[in-house]
C-alpha cells in the first residue's frame, strides 16, 4: 500500500469561539495550498468530529454539511473515535480506493461551562460501571497513574518533567494555545489538584480548532511507511494490567513491522499526552524503553528537544491544546513540518523518520503511523 | 467482495442496551456465516450518539472491543440514517479478508418530543432547525413540491406505497408490524403529522441491530456494485429539490460497476423514511421517468406479486427504522431473497438485488447491488 | 456486602462486564461470578464537578475482589490502599439501602434487601406486592414500576422459599383502564411467567378505618397478608414533590375516598402523613431504574435514568432520603409524619448503607410550579 502525504494545514488552537464550518474552511484551504491542489482535485473526504451537546451547533449529519460547504458531491464519510478520531480517520483514508483524499478533523469543544464539558467528555467512559461512580476522564487516568507509581516507583516529579518539556516546546509553536507563554517547573509542581495525583498541569487543555491533511497515491517527499489501528476493552479496570494499554502495544508492533524499522530508528515523535501519565506509559507500550522505565527515560533527557528522540515538539496535547478530534491530524501536521524542515525554533536536526500515536478515550482505540522523508 | 452471512434482531421496543443488541445480531450473523469470531480481521460499526438517552456512550468502538473481547481494529462510521450502508461501503475497502459490519441503534429511551428533537439535529442548524423544520417537515416540503409539480400524482399513491409495505411486513417475523394488519382506510384517515404527510406516511422508530460478514473468499452472494455519495445538506439548496443527486450519482456508479441496468433488478430494498422518499427514489434510481412513478404504482409493479417487488421486508415504514441499523437490515433482506430463504414473502427466481440507503433528507446516499452466484 | 459481578464462559473462561447470552468464541454456557471479599487497591480524589456529580471533592476507589476482578466506586469517605471495603447490613427502622444497578436489576434488588437485614420467607407466607401502575406507559419511559424490578423481587422471594401461589400483585388506576396499564407495562407477562395472582384493587371491598380526624376507606384485602412490599417508581411530581412510598399507598384507598382528600390541600397533607398507621407493616423498595424527572408523569416530565434501587423498612426514611438524593425542597407530608413519630426524619440519624448519601446526590430537572411545595 503506497501512500504519500501531499500537504498539511491547521488553524491556531485557541479559545476563540468560531463555528466548525469556519475553522474547517481555514484548515482545508491551508492544506490544499500546501498540496498545490484545487478542491475539485479531491476525490473523497474523511472527516472526524464529535457530536457534543455543549456547543450550539447541533449538527449531526456532518458529511452533508461539508458537501454544502465545499460545493462538491463526492464520497464523504465521518469516522469519529473521541480523542483518537484524527488517527482513525487518517487510518481509514489510507485504505480507501480513491486518490487525493482529504482528511479533516474539526471540533468546537470550548462552548460552555467546565462542568458541562466535563460531563460530555465523561461520556467516553463506561456508562454504569464508571460514569455512575463519578469516574470522569481525569479520574480514569489518575487511577492508572497511581497504579503505575505503586508498581514501578514513578513519581509525580517525573510527570512534572513531561509537562515542563511540552510547555517549553509549545511556547515556540505559533499554532499552539500556549504560544509565547513560558511556564516554570515550580508553577507546574504547585498547581491545584484536579484528580489526585494529577494537578492542573498534568491535564491537557480543551480548545477549539481544525487540522487537515491531503493523502495521495502520487509520489511526494513524505511516504507513509507504517499504519496500524488496534482497540482495547473500554474501561481500564477490566483489562488484566491497568498500566499496559494493549491497544498501543499492538498498534505499535504492527506499524513498526510494516515499516521495517525499530523504535530506535525514530528521529522525532508526537505521542498522545491527554494526561502526562499517558505519554509516560506510551513510551513503554511503543517499545522506546522497558516496562516501568518510562520515568527514567524522561529524567535522562532522552525525549527533550536536544535529546536522542524529541517527543511532542509541537507542545503536545498539553500545551498545543486538545480539541478532541483534530488532535490526531494535528500530530501528523507537526511530523510533516518537522520532516520538511519548517519548524523554526523547535526544528529537530535533520529528521528522517517520524511517528505519531493517537489514543481514544482511556486506551480504547490507538493508532500509530510512521512517516519517512524520501530524498530527491 | 462477497457476503458470507447476515443476522438481525427483531425490530421493536427492547429493554436491552445497544451493545447487547449488537452482540445478538453478531451471534446470528456469525452462525449464518459458519465462522468463528477468531477469524474476523476487523469490525466496522455504525451507531449515533444521542443526547437524551440512557446510554451516554461516546466511544462505541471500544465498547464493542469489550463485548467481543478483542483487540482487532474497530472503527465507527455513522451517517445519520445511512450508517448501515456507509459502514458496508467502507468495510469493503479496508483490505482485510473477513470483516464484520454491524449497525445498532437504541431509540426508545425517552419520550417522543425528545426523539423528534434528536432527529431534527440531522437538519441544518441555523437555516432549518431554528425555523422548526424537523425531519418529517423537511420531507413534507419536498412532498408538497412534488405533488404541485406533477399533478397526476396524489396522496392516494403515497397511501398505496404505505399499504404495500405494511402488507409485506405482515409476513416478516422480524418486522415491528409483524402480524398486525393495517387497512388502506386506516392509512388514508390517519392524523396529519406534517401536511401533507400523515402518520402512516412516516417510518416508525424502534430499537434494533443488524450485522453481516463480508469476505474475500468466494461465496454465493457477490457484491457487484457499491457506491456512496454525499449531497448538500438542505433540500432547498440543491438545484432541483425533487432530484436527489446523491441517489442519481451513487446508483449510476453502482450500475456501471455491476455492468447491469435498472431493468435487470429482480428485488429491491428502497429507503422509505417517508413514502415520498420511496416514490422519488423510484425515479432517481432509474426505474421510471421523472414524474411517472404514479403509473407503475397504480399497476402494482412494485408489489410482492409485481414485476419488481420493493421492500418485501416491510421497509422502514412497517419493519422499523433503527437509524444506523437500517442499511444492514436491507442487506439482510436482499441476501435472504437471493438465497431463497424469505419464506412467505419470497420473490421467485431472484438473482440480482439492490439496496438503497439514504441519510437525513438525502445528505448521504449509498447504493449496493448484490448478485446470486450459482454453483 | 459490596459485590463485583462478572459473567464468565464456563468453557474458555473469558470474562464480561455485561450479561451476554452465549460465548461468542466457543458457544459455552455463561454463569455469574460474584466476588464479595473486596479490598481497595487504588483511589483518586476528584476536585472538578459535573451535573451528575455536583458535590466535590469526592473519591473514586479502585476495588478488587478475591477473583482479581475490579470495579470503581464513588465515596466521600477516605480510604487507604489495602483497606477492606464492606457494607454492614442493618435491620433497624432508621436504615435505608441504596444500591446501583450494574446491568443486572435482580442483583441490585437482592443486595438492597440483604443490606436492610434480609427477608425471611417460607411456603406459608402470604405476600402482597404493590407496584405503581396508575398510568399506562412503556417501561422505558419510567412511568410505572419497571418489570425487571418486579422480576428481580419475585425471583428473590421464590428462591428463599416463597410459594408463587401465595404471592399477589395488587394495584388500581384512578384515571385509566386497568387492563391497558397492566398490558403496556408488561406486568401481565410477569404474572404468567411466575404463576402469581393479580388483583384489581378497584374491584375489592373497602372497609372504614379511622385515624385522628380522618376517615379512610381502605381495601379489605390488605389485612389478609403477612408480608407486604410497597414498590413505587421514583418520579418527581408537580403536586406532591415525589411519587414515592407515601403516594403509592394512596391507591389502597377507594377512588371516592381519594377524591375527598385531594380537594383540600391541608387535608391531603394530614391524611397522607398518617396513612401508614392504618396499614400493616410493609417494606418499601424504591424503583429508581429509570424513574422520572421534571414535572412528573402528567405534565411532560422525562426519564430520569437514576440507575438505583432503594430499600427501607420505614416509608418516612425512604421518602426523606429520596428527596435528599434528588436535591428537592422539603416534602410537608413526610415532615409531618416524622413529627408524629411514624418514622425518623433527621438525616443525621438515618443510616444510609450501600452508597453514601453525598455520593449519590445529583442535579436533576426539578418539578416546577408545584402547588403543594412551599419555598424554604
């Protein structure tokens, strides 16, 4: 399956209140410009968006909305998967039989008071076993963090280092929510508790935004060499080991095998950090270090901007922002920008192979994609 | 690709949660396909997220992973009422050997005002919803335009379509109206919902699930044509609101892929969310010229004993319309007809069948053509 | 007495958190596995509220039983890792059990009755069950007592030795035909399934009973039974605040008698408060499987989705705690009954078992325009 990325584009992730149509048009125009294509060259569209009650859009039939917006009558499908929607949409688009497929993720999440948004995101957990017991999204991940700390000795300081790294990167990314805003390690450690042991700086920030990618069979400089999607039981407590997210493990293994590379070959990566613990566990699940040694990887500086394999140079979900569905696509935008040497202050030195990992909910769905820069 | 097996639950009011309905339909489909779940390579599901429901479930793909005890790839492809057809269209392109496609919906969990509100969200937000144009309303406007333009067609013809579907459902054990006789008088005298549409012009909301197994391996049912097309969301934004281009484009592509003509179709399941939708589809699919569907309806062309029976299952009107499961329930009926397993409602010598699934008021349309392979 | 339920396949040992009929892989039989020796293996303290969980901070514990099965549980009380988690049953008058339904209504009813000290029955007991079927409606709307609760209660009694021939379900409807109510609510199917008796109270003989200044005409058959279950469905009500234990008793009276009282509000409050005194002792099981919120059944109320079962030996305790859980204004007839010594009204003196009161409080749609409820 030979697929290439032609062009990418995304809006700035922010708290600005804009309609999804407005943000979608901006991201799509940027991606089409980057691909040097016209909207009439696109043969199919895969969109990812969640249907929330909190924004007043109330638009349940999004493919038809896009048809109206783009003034085209072609195959348009919607592939949502809560936070993993962007990755799942890209995974699906790679397999459709068309050429020049547009993948777009768009969401208007920040449109109501926080308790209502908390409840909306809580609906990604299991209804009677988790939601009725008050286990909202931070709570689910907090229980996982506590088990990891008990089992492997990870400390909250390790998690704070991840948050600090992502904020440092995000302050240099013009499209990030926290662009230009520096945050010190002290501020991170002293923040108020949200769901113990997480404090405010362990949790990713909800924003509005859109991101788009054009994928094609025509040869370009960015080749998709590995792509995999795997699922796991919805509630973490039902899995045999709460601290190992089987969906990441399986998707990672499949993607690496297809690409014919090892974890040590990856030059730059975008790893899902809905909460700092998720990034730490992902290091282990994807094979960048042994089980339980995620904390050590962070302390050694392996994943910093000047380390062996910089992670989340965009700022990650923590500092760039997490508008739910567009996240997975925004990760691809960052990796393509890194491989094409367009990242300015946060550019990694001459990267050749990049990886994105996108997780839905608390590990329910995971997608891993590997990209290679083709020279010449 | 080929279809190995199909399954569906009885459509009606069910006390079960949607994951249990999906499980039940899957058990039947796997049984029919004589395949173990171990051999399934991927799952494509279709279901919508509801605001007022008891379910509160947003991450259905992972919920299915929990219910099927698997880590295989599962994606969700919702598309308003065309979810089933869209899921089947995607499943064929994923490149796996055996794919399970399952559509499920649990609508009966709140009072009917809330259900009306939920359905209204498939219409355009600021142009239609705030003007009170709910789902029956959208289609009623189209109905009125049609009856104004083509004066030879009247509400009598719409009532005949409803009567045909109810007579067929009487013979279908899985249908909501199984065993419940409805007369033409009752249909013509039922209360007005959104003029000119009456109660018996509108499909009925139910809970239900349907599943099928598609495979690369040769079986007796081949999918010879499959296409999906999206269209402008509001019907009045289109050039001609009486020609639904989604149907026209997707069926043209499907017929081209299959290498057959509309006259080659022996039996069809046509989307009848409202009787007018079925009537317009007769024309858009190419079974008759624009404005002339009334002639074939009067002849009984589409009846069970006619030249090309349509909606032998009872259609959305009398079998029930669990939004995302409908498209796959249509596939279930066509497969049963082609295999000669439709019992009392069997169409004789059915070789080629067509399933036509519409989302919203024509926003997404899928068209599948199935052929019985002998030997 | 907390329980963790799993459904397991006898052949291949796969476990489910849902009640499935057959194993998908090996077609084996499914049986229930219930763990009762429960320990706390993790917890998180959550500081952010949302409408179903408005009181913060609260804890969510991660519990594990002797089989290695886990589940989350919401508490306000703090626990440490390694603590045993258990509920102590109580037979006292001022105790009420609240259990949450985990896809199995029978288990929730069984646990609720066990927590109020278990019920002893034998073949000779004559048992009366009084559901609320006053308005015909499908079970999913929460207008009448849910057939699953009736099924669970009947199973519980028959397993403990009751004789189905000695069990009677009795109810009447003041405004609708009795057969319609019985058919739509699916209770007639239950009667056939278990072989119990069904009585239309409006067709029985009524005898006069005096209490204070009130003259009641109550159905004679009530006094023929030695074990009575009052099974109301938890609904908010524009007139009475809630349709709970007290409201369900009104249909033991004749229709004319009922009409005398509702004409005068003060008389209605007084009569309702002392009604339990003229009846034999009964146990109240509150059906909160779905229930209703908003303006109640007659005025466009909507389903409540409470997912709970209440059980109490005293109706004052039951209705007071239901009022607290739904955060409603005080109910005058329950307060009056408390003052007259019919039951305990002080929340601090009521023992809530199974779930903590503050852990189950929730934000619901309030009944407005109530003629009976005064502002506090």
